[in-house]
């Protein structure tokens, strides 16, 4: 798996403490609001972006009433009306690229918070376009609890259905494909009875940068701090972390 995937999956496995779950639900609500407003309304069958946002909310166990409330806000003109999307790019300690998306009602506040995290964590905020070229938009679906043979069989089935590539590690299968293949990838996995842990459109690195242990741990902590910012919706990196650093990170 890519370094970003390993970080994201370990963070997911750690679980969410109650304080952070509130932040997660706030981020999900913002995505639902923007998806409803910009994607074409509150019908997920006609609004693909909203359907993805709803799936993501359900994967995070967001209550149904919270989802409905956010969609209604997206259909109205009240709270959330000023939310806009923005992108930030930068570098982690050791030179790995970091790309993050944000949904904010105050660009100046968000830019200041992001810059502060980068600076205090030993990284640097870059110019627009400085690292975007490192990534490409892909559909990514992850399932857990598979044996080696089951994972390989499922991976081949999803490849036949339109996926480009797959990775297997510690009972976890990650399948990557073009954005248009996300639905068929999920459908193929569901038909097999596999438990989908995560399904999303993500910025996947074309190339990775290997980090030593010290820089890897600094980068992992930087990614966590960025991901914990309320305005930040997604964080991506092309860092490749050594196993020893990932194990220490798991235990933190």
C-alpha cells in the first residue's frame, strides 16, 4: 500500500475518541451541504457527489438524522451557505508532498491554521500547483478481514470489473481504479460479501518518497494535525513510511 493509505488505515483502526468524532461529523456535514448545493440537489440518485458523501457519512456511523439535517441545510440558504472549497499544498519534513482539501467559510482563518501547523511541525506551505502534479484522482475501495486467497480472488474480480491495481496487506485489500469505476468496484465487492471499510475518490500519488524513521514520524504527526483541523476535509501525501515508524505511530 502507498504511504498515504497506510497512514489513513492505521488512523482508522485506532478508532475515534468522542472529542474527535464530533470533528469528523462536522466535516461530513459540511461535505453533505456542499455536495447538495453544488452537485445538483438533495436526490442522491441524481447527485453523484451527494451519494458519495452519504456513503462516507454512513461508513463513519454518522446518525441518519444528522445526514438529513445537513442535506436540508444544503437545500436552503441558511447555515453553510458561505462554505467554499479550497486546496493547500506543501511539503513535510524530509520532502514528501502533502495535498489537502478544505471546506471553509473563512479562507483567511483556514490558511492561517494550515500554515501554522506546517510551520510548527517542521514542514512548509507551498504555492498553488507545487505538488498537485504528483497526484491523480482515483477511486479507492478498501475491505478488511480477508484471507490471502480470498483477497487475491476478489482483487482479480474487481480488476475485471474495471479497476487498475490492487494491494494486499495484513488482511486488508485496497483496490484503485478510475473515478468512473467506483460504483462497479463497490458492487463487485458487495456481491462477494466483503466488508467495505472505505470507498472514496482520492488523490493517489504517482510516485512516492521514502523517509527515514525520524522524518516519517514527524510527517505522520503533521498529517494527524492537519487532518484534525475542522476546515480540512481530506489530506493526501506521497510519503513512504518505514515499518518501524508505522509501528511506533500505531502505539502513540
